[in-house]
């Protein structure tokens, strides 16, 4: 039998991992070796990968094969030396290469799960975050679920907000935006925290509501998203009938369902730092999926 170590090109103290790598390399490079060469490679791998057979083979007196016969010229050049197997590039593989196969699999699963959770949390924190519409303040643009007051659907809309868009540009009038409410919203609306409303007034503008119609710097605001029967003809901005000037760095938000929306008319404008992101899509329920 041909020396299996020579067939695979490994030393006698080669580890199992080195033998496997050498076997795969030999198989990949055996493009024209024929059946006999393939059989030698396979037979050598089976012997050296079996600890008992390898130990029995090593215990026999087998001198290292000579590359040259004294007094005679070699008819074939010596085989090229195989490069030593390189350690794995993956840091996890490097850390676990001396562990048992079961331990390596367990570590790989833990790393995969932790990595996936970290990616999800990072996306929620900096890229896209889901929100649920809890009230009828944005009807009929965004639905809430019956039997809630003014709600039109069986299921509340779930929306996605783009959290990074406003790092590149300023908020624009007419966009539906997720934001953190000022402290006054808690007492005026009975709830605070995170709201979803439409941006109506920008910093430095003068805003006024007349018979349910909004005016910006004296010009009528066209709002096709507000239905006629949902306009509030009796509301006053912050309890004042005269025009309201929006301070610098502040934004004025209102719901599309004006008669049932507790918004900036009650608790005032929202500072820029409270704005979270723009609502760009509904992802639930299925019949409502689409961009907004």
C-alpha cells in the first residue's frame, strides 16, 4: 500500500483537522488522476481519519519513503510541498477550534441568536420602528379598531416609521410623523408618550383655524386628507381665537380627524428633539398594507 501520509501530503503528527483539509485539497486537485489516484486518496483518508487504524499503521516499522535512489537519477521531480493549513479567519472558529463538535455547534447558535437580536434592536433604535394606531385621531387616513370611539376598522393599523430620514433633511408640512408629546399632553388628553399626527405648522409660521379651515401666514391650507364631516369649526388654538405664532425650533401637529384629535391645539407645539420619524407604510392588517 502507498504511504497514506505521502498520498495526502501530511506529516505523521498531523491533526485530524489537517488530514480533513489535506483530503479535501487532494480531491479538489485530482482533476486528471484517474480512478487509481482517487482510490488512493480515499483509502488514505479512511485510514488516517480512523484513530484505531491509524495507530495500528503507525505502530508498524515503515521507513520514510526515499525521494531519490542513490546512484540513480530520479525520473520524476519531487512532489511540491503542500502549504501548512492556515488557521480559520473567522474569530469564532479560531476560538472554538479546540472544542468538541457539540460545543462548537452550541456556541455558533448562541452567537447567531445574539447577533440577530442585536441587529433587530439596532434597526428599531436607528432605522425603522413599528407603531400601533390606538385612537381615531387620524381617521380615515389611519384606522383604529372598533369599538373605540370614532374607529372604523376591526383591527388597528400598524405602521412603520423611518427614524433616520430627519437626520438628512427637515420635517415637511403634510407628513405623518411619530413624536414624543410635551408634558402638557398628559393633562390635556389623558395620555402622553408617543403620538402619531400630521405636521401642519412649521417653525416661525403664524397659524390660525377658522370654521374648521387652517390658515398659514394668512393663506388657506388645502387639506384633502381631512374629510368635511371631520373638521372642527369650534376649536381654538390653545384657547385663543387670534392667530398663533409658532416659536423657532417648534412644530405644530394635528390629527386628520379634527373633531376627535387632541393635538397641538390643546397642548402646544412640539420641539424638534421630540420628533422620532416619518410614517411611510402600513404593514398590518393585510388588506391595509401599503405606503402612506
